[in-house]
């Protein structure tokens, strides 16, 4: 099956979610939440992410996690990750309990394709304070893709991780997982990058982006939002521009990037730690691109 066929299958089998001009979504991907060790790329941005997500929760946003939220290549057990970032998961639980958490699996979470594994892994956790089993993401479903469908215009936004356009990270993921666990995680502590990641391989990253853009052009220029490559991308409405979007990642040095869909608009944003004139640190939201009206992409 080619990358184009894999993307088409993901689109056809995607969960459909209705939205309108009053809806609010925040889209993050590639958090790679890990074990809080030196190899945990998420750890340095954990406080920024937690602050941003708390604000989004309080403001009534729904959260779409566009794959690779959990680092299941470097870690065998989800429990290890949960204990390292428990406050984050309990915040995500609040989104889930209010029906505002939509989880897509990426190549580092391919085991979440198995519904039984998802139920066994994500629905409960052990409260270490009293050794009781507590509910976590009760009844959660993990998806390969989501399609947001506007209730009035029927405009569709296709959301998926994007690794469908990356042969080794879709078909050969078990080989890459083995290499990461055995070789690259220990070397990462010494600053040696993982060559299996398109985020670290410029040539492969460009190939993946071109494959996804080809699929978009061959499918009525459907607005498509992905992650995987870690490179933020935003498209303005134009006949000469492919409506390809990438939310970036939550493991950029000292910042996280994402995409907001608010009141019929789309915006690429960044959250980072900044310093006030009096020396006090603060978490700041910055608009990188947009906002633009979704209806202008038709």
C-alpha cells in the first residue's frame, strides 16, 4: 500500500466530529511525554504545556492530540510515563471527562491501534497514595485520523499524524522502535540525534511533506493538519498554495507550537517562557501565523 493509499484509508475511516463557527479546538502533537530522564524531550517544556492546557481547558476548548503524545518507543510501559507526568495526565483527564479530548495515535504509539491494549493501558491508573485503582480515560478511543465537519458548510478538516507518508515509521515502525530503545535512547543522553526521526532528517522531512501535499492536491485540496515532522507550517488561502498545515511539536527548544481553530478561523501559535522587565518569568502565547477564515479555503 502506497503512502497515498494509506492517507486515503485514514481519511475514509476517520472519526467524524461536527463543529461550527462557535467551536474552539487546540491541536498539539509530538509531545513525546517520557520518563523525565535526560532523554525526555518533553520534560523541559512540561510547565509551558501544562499552563497552556490549563488555560485552554478553562476557556472551553476541545483538545485534539495529533499523535505521538506518549513516547512508547523509549518506554515499554505507559505507567512509567504516567508517573513522570501525572499532573499532565490528570489535566487531560478533565478534558476527557468533559468530552473534549480526542486522541490520534502516531508512529510512537502504534500499539494504540489495538482497542484491547488501549482499554488495558489508558482507562485506569494506580493511585500510589492509597494503592487503589482509579479511573483515567474511561471508554477512550484512539483514532488514526479525525475529520472535523462544519455543520453548515460541510467543509472538512482532515487531522492525522502524517506518518502514513513515511514508510519506515508506518510499515517498519517495529524496527525503528527497536533501534530507539536499544541504541538511540542511550546515545541521546550524550546529544546524538536519532536518525530514524524525520524531525532530525531534513531530506526525509521534505519527502514526507511533499507526499502529503500531493494527497491534498489529489483530494480536492482538502485542508489537512498533521504533525510528525515537528516543523510548523501554515498555509494562507490561495489557488497556488496547498492547504497543508503542521502544528509543529511540544519538544522545540524552550517552546511548544500548536494550531487553534476558533470561531471559524485557524491560527498557528507558540507558547514559551519570557521574562518581564522586573525579572519575573511568565508563560506567553504568541501568534505565529493567521488567523485566517476557514471559509476562505474553499
